[in-house]
C-alpha cells in the first residue's frame, strides 16, 4: 500500500470541502534576501526599516508577494498538484502585514466545480486564507485551476461561484499606523503622487528580465510549490518545465518600480489571468494601465488600481481584434496598491 500523496484529481473535490494545508512556515529575513535576489524588487517600504518607520510602521514588513507565494505554495499539494494550468484569481485582499518571524498556515474551501467538455479535466474554484500564528488572517483570495481527472467517471454537479469584478476601494484594509504624510520621495526613488496618475494612462516599465531555469527552480523550491509541471520535464509533451505563474507576477511587479516606485503595498487582487505559458529563455517585460484612484482614511495614503501586464512583446499591446490575448502576453493582473496622495 502506497503512503505517498499522489495529489487530488478532479473527482476528489466537492463544493463545501474545507482543506487544511500541511506544513506551517515561519518566515524570516532569509526569505526577504532570497526574494530580492530572485526579483529586482526595490520598493522602499519593503526594503528598509527606517523608511517603514517614517511611514508609521514598527519596521519593514515582508513583501506582500512573499505572503502570496508562501500561502499559494501551501495549497499546491491539495489543489494543483495535478493541475493542467492555474487559470485566474479574484477577490484577493491582504488583511495583515507579514512581519519577520511570523508563521503562516493556510486553509482552502472548495466553492465551485465544473467538468470540461472533453471529460478529461475540470475546473475547481477555491477560496484560500492564510493566517499568522495568532490566528489573524493575512491574505484571502479565490483562484481557479484546471485539474486532470483520474478516470472516466461521471461528472459532479456543476457549481460556478459568483465573484466580484473588483474589491471596492472602501473595502481595502490599510495597515494599522500607516501614515504617508511625511513620505520621503527622494528615498522612495520617484516624485509621483497619486493625483499625478490619470485613469487610462499607460506606463511602459522599460526594462526586461530573461528567465533562467535555475532561478525558477530556486523560486519554486523556496515557496514549496511542488506542482509537477514546474519540476518534471517529462510531465509535458514538449519536454519543457512551465514557469510558475507567481514567478512572472513577482518579476512584473518588480519591473513596475520604474514608473510606479511609490505604489508601495499591494492590498487587493481584483482579477488575473496567466494568458500564455512562460518558459525558461523568455524575456519578460511589463507595462501598467491606471484603472482608478481613490482616497483612504489613513493620513496621506491613497489607493491606485492598476492593470499589470507581463509580456514578451510591446507595451500597450494586449488583445487581438477578436479579443483574444496576444501570444506574447503572459500575465494580465488587476490589483490595488497604496500610494502617497
């Protein structure tokens, strides 16, 4: 009798199931150092205690995407070990900062399920919540995944969840004490305030990063993401290892510093799609479109809603005349970030 975990297949999910994910993870400064080694991340609030303290925080929190990657990695053995692809995100909110020394645990609730017409796979929707050692919610988000079927059995009843188009600005959670009224624009790297950005404005982040196998393997291990498509070159007919979508998210977010250096903290994930697969050797560039701006109750703190696009092609190119993503587009992400007004 085997004792190993082969992962769940499509038939193993039922709406209402709550999955407790294994292996708590304590996050310290080593994760920050590795994050900055893997991605060209330069946002000041996540780089320096002194800058964070000048903004009302006790010290510098871990990058918001460290929370995302760690929570996501917890879910892989139970949600996406046998995934064909990770399809999208919605209703994501960062609820509490992640501080060095915090221990992360995660649970997921199955909220939707639908078999594909080919009868060989299906889509599973889960709402995942990551928590710290005090039981406080760090992050909550919905994602949906295409998962292989084990056999040719009957399909479970279809349930497609109704999801919000976006997190409303007045539902954003601002970290306690955050205050941008004495914000140092020189140390942050750019002078641009919230009202310097116009809705509809497109920002070309200019730089590019070529993805290497070694760094992707390091990142997948760091986040304990064990999905077969990222590790096993025999798992795909083309013999290629698929680059973890979160790796592309972090690269694009880091590249967005050029033009959005003051978009300091991610507080919501409204939606997202991994439009096309990414492989080692691809050169990733990024551009952003301003979708909205809003005030918050925190002193000097505003919120900016952004579309972040990772691409192998040109800025401001997203879809073809039929509305399909261009083949160069890797990521289309809609998120809210905090910025000085």
